[in-house]
C-alpha cells in the first residue's frame, strides 16, 4: 500500500508506476533520430518529453521550466533510489547535471545505446526519462 501526502507536491509514484519506456525504445530507429532535442523539467515533476531519440553526436538540452523546484538530470546508477531508473550502455558515461530554476544544461552523446536517467530529488515521484541514441 502506498500513502501519498500532498503538501505542495504534485503527485506520488512508486516503482510500479514509473514508465518503462519499452515502446519509445523500440520506436527509436536511425531514421527517426534527431540531432538536437530539448527536455523540460516541469513543476509537475516530470521530464517533457520523457523519452527522446537522438543520433550519435546529438545533443540533449535539459531546461528547468518550473517556478520553484530545482531539478537534476542524473544518470549515475549509484545515485538512483531504484536500480531500473539509471542505466548506461557499454562505452557510455553517466552524468549529473544540476538544473536550478530557470537554468539549462546540455550533453552530447557519442555512444549509441539506451540511457535511463532521473531527477535526484524527485525520482520517487516518477521524474525519470530515457535518451535513446542511434547510430546513422
């Protein structure tokens, strides 16, 4: 049983309700991959879009669009509350980007694969995402 106390927070999630991203991963092909994409970290404690498909050498920019929440974009398995929320493909590297309110950060991906990431303070609320990187 999960009990949620809402005190200025927009939701509650458990590991059984966080997205699996299987469809997004399967749908990401080299022909659908883009060079650049922006992901918003929102007041609703979500990454929007939660799944992105980019080319090797492509860049993801995370932008904090919330009015009062500091966020991170983190793919460090040792920092994850749930092991399934962080993954780095062989030859890839993890990251921990701080996203204070109104700020942004970007990362260029040089290795193909699936990168699952999360927001450190909001991971348990379901603030997780995936970057799928495809070779041309």
